[in-house]
C-alpha cells in the first residue's frame, strides 16, 4: 500500500506543474489570437481603403451632376457624384487614421508577446525548421501541433 500512496503523490505533483504550464500556454495563445484578430481587421480595412481609392479615382473624372448609387447600411441609395465624393474622401481619411492605429496596436501586441515569451521562458517548437515527417501517433500529432514549450526557471 505504501507504493500506491507514493504513486498517487507522483501523479499529483506533475499535474500541478502542468496546470501552471497550461495557464502560461493559454495566456500565450490568447495574446497570439488577439494579434491575429488585429491583423485580420487591418487587412480588411486595407482592402476597404483600396476600394475607396479606386472609386474616388473613378468618380473624379465624372460629371458632378451624374447619378451614382451608394450602399448605406445595406440599402442602395441614389445620389449625385458631388454628394458622394466628399463622403468617400472623408471615409478614406478616417480609414487611413484607423489603419495607423491598428499598425501601432499590432506592434505593441508583438512586443507584449515577446516580453511574455521571455518572462515565461517560452520557446516555439519547429519555428525555424521545416517539419520532416508527420507523426504516426495521433496523440503525438496533437502535441506537435501545439508547438509551445514552457521551460522551468533555473
């Protein structure tokens, strides 16, 4: 029975350490997810900005009294070019400012991730090397996909 008790203690000790590691990994993954979301929003805004630039460029060569249609809140509205062009340039300018803010937030989040990695001694597995072969075992595959190693402090 003494051996059974020591086995239970041995099982509980790594569980506590792994829980701490799991919390660190979850925090790291949360930061990376936030950075990906910011990058996704930035990409979306850059596409919208390019569309606005294209439409503005096209409308500048058109008669100001000509009809044009604009989507407002999911409804197609008939306007004239002289009414739409100032609104489009205003939107373009605002999008440019928002894109600058998002770029700053992404770089700040990147620095926060690097600080978190350094503080918690996190190394990304296979970051600089190409995967050679796929693992045969499904459990090994899950571990390999996670790719985050948390080191213990010396």
